[in-house]
């Protein structure tokens, strides 16, 4: 008899452990980012340049003239939008002159440089965004419905759709790491940060990268859980 996820009856679903592990990884990475950011947002860079000024200098140095740098509300909400050619910097970044501010601003400019140079992984990520969004929204409802009503095609479709979300996370990781690499190079070549200061910016960007590693690991664990649950359903 199947209840909920089906083949475990009234007993505890052991695959929940995979979710717990993923949650712990994500929380740990998020805590690391917040603590590292909190330290380096208090450290002023020697040149006194703000995040917005750093972004504009990097874009100019890269020969990019069609990208705007604008402020955005929130904390750690910074992003680059290739559709509008806009680098959006949060309140802690745009007008602040900390190591964290110029590091994050440079990272977002790294995405702008990727866009300008047709960096393949970025193009792939942009192309699969719609499919990944659909997959993340519909995968679990379809999967659970398939288990409850014993409709194997729905179970398979749910797994396939969730795989698209995992693929998005997989492609995102090298995109983010490459953007950080470009950022650190530009911070040094433009003279925004000295060698010693770059270490602080690197720590912030490394902590940010860990959140993407954790997100990918969590997604893979969830996908594994779906596969295990589907296998148990087939054996039932």
C-alpha cells in the first residue's frame, strides 16, 4: 500500500536524509558568505573607490560602453541582466568603498564581460533559464501525483523536469567561478586593489562561490532522492 511518497507505508522515509544534508550544506554556505561579507564590508579599500565607481572603471577598461551601473534595494541582491545590459548593485555595494563592495561589483562586471565576449556557458545558462524555471515549478507536483496515482509516465516526467533545474545549477557554477576570476584580474590590472587587498576580495568571492557549489550539491541530492523514490515505487 502506498501513502504520501508511497512505498514506505507509515514508516519514516529514509531519503529525507538527503534533503537534510542538502539543507545543511546550503545553510553552511550561506552562513559562510554572510560572515565573510560582514567582515570585509567594514574594510575600506585604500583607493576609497566605491562599488559603482569600480564597476564603471572595469567596464571602461574592458571596452564595454553599453552597460549601465544602477543601484538596487536589498543586501546581496547584486546581479547582471544581459537582457537590459545592466549591472545592478545593492545598497551595501553601490555607494560603499569596502573591499567587499568592489569585489562584488567586479564580479557582476565579470558577467558583463562574459556577455560581451559571448562566453559559451553564460549563453547556455541564459538559454535554459525558461526550461529550468518550468522544471523547478512542475517537477515535484507531477512526481508526487505520479506516485500517488501510480502513473509511471508522470513520475518519469517529474524526474526529467527536475533534471533541467539540476542542469541549470551545473552550468551556473563555472559561469560564477569564471566571473570571479575575471573580477580579480580586473581589480588588479585596473589598479583598484593592491595585492594584499585582493586577498580580501578573493575571500568574499570564494565564499559566494561556495553557495553555488552547495546549491548544485543540494539539487543533485534531491534528484537522487527522486530516483530512489521512483525505484521504490517500481518495486512496490
